[in-house]
């Protein structure tokens, strides 16, 4: 059985993330999607628990996908979950440059290899920071995020005004 870990902030999870998870779910026996608390990022839109709830809802139709949260090193979670690989989505060459360095560090720390999955051009422009900004200013994000995420973002952003 091949188990993989897909870590990210997922604040919020968007259609580019969904594409990577759906691809991984076809290839691997188990996909663990981990919303990781990033101390370098300021306060997020959703708490880790809210992100886990959203991911569980979005991937409810994929029986081999499980959503978790984690607040320490990704390699610590990778070792605890006994994954075979860490997977990362790539949107552009610039993603590869930063992700390759992280993959090498993770390999050095844990021995766990990283596999890269490219996104399609239809979702390669989507980034969580842009989704948050567009949503904050009342823009239409429905084509960029799954339905449950759009609903929760609207509610959260309207409540904060």
C-alpha cells in the first residue's frame, strides 16, 4: 500500500489543490491532506480545525483521502503517518525552484522522497492568497474554490465586516 502526504496551508483550499488531490487519489492507495500551521504566515482566514473540516467535506467522495492538521515540521508528520512520499503541486517553474529545495531538506531530515504533480493550466493561476484577497473585497471566487469553501468564506468575510 502506497501512502502519500500532501501538506500545505490550504487557507483556503482551492480548485488547484483539489485537482492535485484527485490526481493523487487515482495513483496512490491513501492520500493524507494535511493543513499545516505555518509560523511564517500571519493569522489565516480559517483556523486549522476549520480547514480540516472543509477538506473533509470537499473530499468526502474520495474514500482513500483523509484530512488532518499538523503544527510542526512536515517530516515529523510524514514519519508519524509512515508515508512513502510527500507530494507537492507545481503551478509554475518558480514553484519548482522553492519546492525542490524543500524536498531536498525533507529528504535529508527524514529520508522521505517528494514527488511533484503539475497542475493543469486551468487551475495553475489559483493561489490561496489571491482567493482570500478577491473574497475580502467582494469578488466572485466561485470558479476558484469548491462550493463549501465559497459558502464558508462568504459567511466569514461578511461576519468580519
